[in-house]
């Protein structure tokens, strides 16, 4: 006697469906591991990082349960003859299960990738900004993911979410306006981390602020620069992002500097040029394998102007190098008998002959008193 009224073929279909579900539950994990290990890893074996392994480990469990839910859905769809199944809202159940599993998969991906970056990449960037920015971006991404999942779930069950979305939008706008400066600094810090115009230890110049020194720290809101006189300048990252930054440490620390030297009119140019170049080459700290140049570029008011250029190993020694080079050039030109004129002007007064007598009368008594 058949207590449920199913025929033999229907019982066979029920058995097949149950077998599919249990087989997928038991063998699905093994099959997924086989595919991921043999196919995906073979394609990504050429990569030098472990990011692909992290991604595979993150998606492995949710992917297994996605296959199980898919097998359950296909198995139940085969049993259309069971009337009670038609009365259930299986479509909504499948939607919730798929949404939950996709949410878990994306959550694990975001969390694992951020952990991998902090573990593998951040220690090699020579800055602490990654340790602050990456967790911040990860938390924001997870919050957005949760909000999107909640909105999709409520929309599925026809729950009115217009008011909630409007409230969230107004609240977000109010927060953004109240924290506009902080958000600008935070976004700028992320751009600095991505673009990397400078690193900790670099000597930079922020031209709009007329500030330069060594970068001590790059934070979420500001960067700290130690000036040459050992003063700490704290600059908001938003200002740095809007300013022109000169990096004296990139691409390397070798640096070319220049001065201008004037010699008297009538001087032999080639003799003066060679005297200056020889003097600069003998200065300690001038790189011998880089050119030293003395370029005659300008006719000055009182002198012929040479622009003298040379290279040094590090920007740190710039001011002392100016002292040494200026001293060497002055001594060399003096020893060679080359004059370095100071600025001078000749003033000529033109007097009308008709006024000459009057001027003589005015100046006459004073000259007689002096005599």
C-alpha cells in the first residue's frame, strides 16, 4: 500500500533527486577543489604573488554551497508532481540563499585581499599610510556591501525602501558636509598612497607653501615634514594634493645645482670659462663623472654673466657645497687676475647754460666757506 499515493516512477524520481542532493553535498567539495587546484592554479602558477591562492581559498567554501543550493533547486524542480511544493514560495527561498552565499563570498574576498595586502605588500612600501588606508577602505567596502544586500533583500519582498534610501542619502549628505575637510584629506591620502609622489625619508618642496624638508610621516589626514632647522611642519594632505611638489630624492639623490658669476667686460671669455670649470672640479663633493659647465648667457649691466652648473651626490650637502664652490671660484679668479666687478653706474647731469650762472651763485658761498 502506498501511503503518499506516489507511483513507482514518482518514487524513483524522488530517489534520484535525493541522490543528486546528497552526492553534491558529499562530493561537491572534492570536485570544486579538484577544479580549482588543477585548472585555476595551473593558469595562475606563473604569477609571482600569492594573491591568486588567497582568492581561491576565499571563494572555495561559498562556491561549494552555491553548487549544493543549485543541485537542490534542480532536484526539486524535477518533482513537480508533488503539489505541496507548488504551494511554497521556493523562488523566494532560492533568492535568499543565493543572495546570502554571494554576500558571504564577496565579504570573504574583501577581507582576505585586505589582509593579504597588509601582510605581503604593506611592509615593502616604506610608509605607514597603507596600514591606515587599507583597513579604512576595507571597512567602507564591507558596509556598502551589507547595505546593497539589505536593499536587494527588502526589494525582493516588496518592502518600501524609498524612505530608507532617502534618509540614508540625506544623512550621508549631512555627514559629508560636516566632515568635508576630513573627507578631502582622507581621499587625498588615498591618492598619495596610489600615486606615490614621495615616500617617507624623501626631501620634498611644497612650492605653494614655500616649505621644504624631509618627509617624516604620511598619515590619513596630514603629512609631517621636518625642515632643515629641525621644525616639524604638519601639512593637510588635501593641500599637498593641490600643490606642486618637487621631490629631491626621486629618481635618485644626485642633484645638479647652479650659481651665476660675473666677470668684467674685456675679459677673455675662454680663459675665464676654463678657470671657473677647473676651480669647480677640484672642489670636494663635486661628482667627477658628471659635466661641469660655465655657460656665458647674459650681458649684465656691469659684468659678463656666467651660469656655473655642477652635480653633487646628495641634495643634503647643497648649502655647504655653495660655500665651497663660491670660495673656490673667487680664489681662482683672483689668482688668475680676472676682475669680478661690483655694480656701478655713471650719472651725467646736463645743465642749461642759462642756469649755469645761477647755480654758481648758489654754490659759490658754500665753497668759499669750505676753503
